[in-house]
C-alpha cells in the first residue's frame, strides 16, 4: 500500500527502498 503510494509520487523511491533493504539484508547475513 505504502509502496504503491510512494511509487505514484516519486518512482525512484521504490528502487531506493529496494536497494536499501537488500543492502541491509546482506550486511545482516555477513554478520
């Protein structure tokens, strides 16, 4: 729901959030 709303207003926010989540997940996996 929130992602769809953010995507409507700013398309690049969805990509930024995706990259941020993946980076955070990789860091957690490495630790």
